[in-house]
């Protein structure tokens, strides 16, 4: 396989720029239980991810993300940029064995500092100040 799109939770939409960067390229998502547990993904978040994947042109595989992606022997893996340090570590590991291209997406909000990624509401309380021209009023 020459090229492969790796979808992760930060690029789960059909209009993400990575699909334009790699048209007609097969896409995969790796359902990595160990990673999801380490990220403290609860049942609701896992269901949301799964339901989103059902709406996308993607094949779903289970296992360790890096090992599964390496098994495809793709010359290039195209994925979405992310602020997530664990996903960045997987990208760095994959770069050792081949080429990984991380494609930026149009940001939902532009924040003054890096977001808090462990809990959504910590992220949202900071992001909403920049989203939808939020003026601070309840």
C-alpha cells in the first residue's frame, strides 16, 4: 500500500483537510482500548467516536495503534494534526519507520494558550470565550 489515511479522534469528520490532501486513499481508525483507557475515555465518548466512525468512509481495526498502522506497510501515512501528546508520540514512532504527514484542520477556536485535554469541560470553559464571539454573559 502506497498511502494510508489514519483517522484519530481529533480528525473525525468527512470534511477534514486530510481527505483533500490524500484523495482516493483508504482510511483506517484503530480502536485502541489501552490508549482510550489511558486517556480516560468513558462509555459515552467511546460511543460517540464509534457512531461518528459509522458515518465516515473508514475501516476500523482493533489493537495497538502503532503496531496496527505499521502492519499496513504504507509508504506514507496521512493524518490530522493534534495537540494530543500521546497521539504525537505515536506519530513520532511511525516517522521512524516511514513518512507521516500531519495535515492541519481549520481550528474551531483560536486559543491564547494550549488547551487542557483531560476533561472536555475544562477545555470548553476556556474555548467558549473565543467561540461564537462569546462575551462572558450567562
